[in-house]
C-alpha cells in the first residue's frame, strides 16, 4: 500500500510524496480514519496540513471509483504483451487529450487491441478523470494525472490490481458495517 502510494505520488503528485504513504494507509483503513481524511479535505479551511493531502485523497477516491474497470484492465491476460499495453495506454491518453478539441471523435483502440480490454481501459480512465474534476481538479490537470497514473498502473499490473483492491475493500467493509449497525437498531 505505502509503496504504491509513494510511487504514484512521486510521479503524479510530487508535492505530496512525503505524506502519500500515510494518507493511503488511512484511506485504505476506511471508517473513521478515511472520514478524517475526507473531512479534512472538504473543510476548505486552508489551515496548515489540510491542503497537503487534498490531491492524494482525490486521486485515491478517483482510483476507487474507477477500480472495477481498471482492475478488469490490469487483470487481463493480454497484459503479458507489454508493447500492446503501451500502445493501448498511449491511445487512451491521446484520446483524452484530443477529446476537448475534437468532441465528436470516437475512441479508436490501436490495431489488434482486444476491444473489451480497450473498453475497460478507457472507461477506467474516463471515470478517474470525472472523479478528479468533480473534486475540483482542473480538467487539463485531471487528464494529465490520469494519463500518468494509468501508465504507472499498467507497468506492474498484478501489483496495481492488488493496490486497487485494497483501496476498495476497506470502503466495502465499512458499508457492510454501517448497514449492519442500522439493521440492529
């Protein structure tokens, strides 16, 4: 968990690289630890330390939201062909960049790419981008962060899929716990 957070932050959010491992651990723990991070992130006070975790929390939330698509992409056996994966990631990134200037343009996966794999890669990237923008990241910055993040995830797909599963597991567990508590009242 900490290693992946540090790796992502070093490339995507270098200004948060020092705090990223701790933020990721708290985020993955779920419950009150995660609520403390998201509560701090939404406070808007600008107090020392608050702004330092905003981008990492937003990135983790975006990864969680896009997790099902990204995990399907990363867990595909097709990822054994690194040239095909690099080509697909480049195509997704180019599409995200060009879509503002050419809104009617449709995504075209590279020749020979598995259509289902391409659909998961694109859906995951778009979902991440939407989440980042929803959390006040400017669209151009969100697109750049998604591009770098997807490239990093695709470079070690098995480990990245485990990282994404760990992020999602804590929140799913806390949802079950909240439901159980409501049921007992």
